């Protein structure tokens, strides 16, 4: 890009472990989840323009380019919240180049929003701290703060915004298989209480936003293992979309140490210790599912999360 612009990459994530442990009075669900960033990226290109308009283009997808798009909402929120640090002629052209599947449980929208905030801070040199950007991001979505920080792994509680350091995947390859249909996160959570009741799982109402703090972080000192996989939301999505079960079975049969749906789905991931098996499975799955990706977990960093929002 020109000297007036920058580009920034927005990584995907998977939920290696996800428990739904309660529900707040406002309807939001309380979670305990281990999130891991992966080497699958969207790309944001941001350039200053003359005038005061914020324009968004999404040439690689059919995403809307109005305020239904979280990237545009992030740019407008940044402008409205930091007007005293920005020029009067705040104008930007944004190009979002999608590679992460949409509505797939991979956090693409949240990651794009975080990249937008980080990119605008760099481009206009507003000097925001990570904590300040995370507070802005939380207004856009509970997962956005996770993508603000450089650390690739986090244990998240609350509605997903309370972050503490954790150990994720130490090594290995991750095969992502998206069956090609979107799943609404809202629909999954609306159907969750009934599903959990059928499974004798008691989802209780919580009258405290801090009840999640009683959930101990099991991955603070030990790395995630294949036997640790868990996702309460899988019960809902898998019950209506049997293809998720079939993909899991195929990944396990091909040598994956574990296989699980990520987030609210429908993307399924398999963790392989042997790259040869991962590559062979990738080629086979790609014949049936065009949105199949062989990626790596991003390496652990040293950044410390600040849980204050």
C-alpha cells in the first residue's frame, strides 16, 4: 500500500475447550473456554483518504459493506470514541480480503474487528494501549479483546472477555474442515438450554457477573492435550447437522488425535501429531469440502493479559 496506508492480518481461532457454565440475567451465557489462534488469516488494507468518509470493500466475499459489517462498526466506533486524537478530516478506505469462512465458529468477524481497531491506532498514531483497544472491542463482541492482544492462547471466562494466560497446543498440525453452510451463534445459544437439559446438564441462571471466576483455569501450567477436547455447543449444532459427526469420524479415522467442532460451528478441527497424516487427510477432505485448511497453531508469546475492562 501507499505511505498513507497499512495492511494487517487477522488470524482465525478455535475453541479447544468450551463449557457453558451459567447465564446472566441479561441473557448472555457465561463461558469457560480455551482459545487458540491459528495461521489462517483475513487481510485488512486501510488507507487514509481525503474527506471524512469511511468506505469498506469486501471483494472476496458477499459480506455487506454497511454498518451490518462489524469491520465498519469498528471503524466508526474508533472515530466516535477518539475524536480528540484524530484529525477533523478522518477519512479511510478499507479493503477486507476474506479467507476465514464466515459464520463458521472460527472468530473471523471478531478478529477482523480487532484488526481494524489496531490498524487505525497505528495508522493515525493515537497511542492507544492494548487495554484501551480491548475495552473498545468489547463493545463490538465478547471475543474481540482476545484478538487485540498478541498472545495466541487464552483462557476466557465471563461472556468470553475475561482473559488469563494459558498453554495451548504445543506443536502439531490442525486440519480445519468447514462443511460449507453457516450456523447462527444466536440460534445455537437459543437452543442450548433444551439440549443440555436432555443431556442431564444443569444450566443454571447466574445473578452475578463474577460467578465465572470460580472456574479454575486447567491450562495455566500444562499444555492442552488430545483428551481435553470439549465443547458444550457441539451438542446443539451436531444434533441438527449430522455432517459434523461424519467429519469428526473421518478425521479420527485418518489419524487425528482428537476432533471437535469449534465454537458454535460448523467448522470441525482435527489435531494431528504427524504432518504426513495431516497432509494426506487434507487432500482427501479437500475433494469434498472446498473450505478445508491445513494450518499451525501460532507459537506462544510472552504478552500478559490485563483483565481490567
